[in-house]
């Protein structure tokens, strides 16, 4: 999870129950497609760009959530590149990363920070 600045505005996306464990959903937040993932049966949520720079498609939210050497990651559904959910860094090509967003669960609602 990415930490937000103290005066950050939080936007409700959906109820945590609306996201099945180890899956993602896509939401339009401030004009950007954001992929939001719920990891495990917990309320751990991560938010990264939905844009896959390798396939040039907005598909990351359909990726496969997993773990690589202790790093929580998602594999793109097209060419299978893996992205660190906390940092957006591609685990298969260190020159590539995607944007991350601050995410949290408050009162059973998934929220994303906006500027």
C-alpha cells in the first residue's frame, strides 16, 4: 500500500466485499484508469495504473495476483510481465514501471487518494 500525504482527498471506489480475494477491479479515478487489487482474505489493497506498457492495453486489473520471492505482484494477462503491486516496478524489466496510487479500506469501503 502506498502512503498518501496528510491532506489528501480520498475517493470511495467500492465495498471491499465487491472485490474477490486475489483479484482486481478497474475504476476511473480523476480521469485515470486505476487497477485495484485485494490481496488474500484480508483488507490489504493495492492500486496501480491499469495500463500495460508492453501490450499497450488497459488490462492490468485482469492480471493474476501472486508472490515472487516475498514481493506481492500482478502478472499482466497479455504478455505475463510481473509488476510489484507496492511500487509499480516491473520485475521482469527493471527499466519499466507503472504508476501506483495510495489505497486503503475505511469502514469497509475501498478508497483511492487523489490530489
